[in-house]
């Protein structure tokens, strides 16, 4: 099984790009591969909406810090 361990989203010329890291775990719970990396450009509308919601939330937190 693959277990997501981290991700980040940033804006590039192509659009919202998501870079993510994961580990591969076998049926006995042993980590067979770690720190695997992949990335993609987000095209799915629900994924883009989720990113926008998170960006709005974090922007709100920034104003609370003032």
C-alpha cells in the first residue's frame, strides 16, 4: 500500500502544481520504500476548490496574527 506522507501546492505557469511524497508499505507493515516523490498539475475542479478553501483559511489566519 502507498501512504501519503507530505504534500505542497504552489502556483506555476501551468497552474496549481502539487508535489507529494509517499512511502510504500507491504502487507506485514514493513516500509519497503520511503521518500518517494511525484507531482502533477491539478485539473480536477474539486481538488482546485479544496486548495482555494485552504488558501482562504490560511489567509484568514494571517490577518489574525496582526
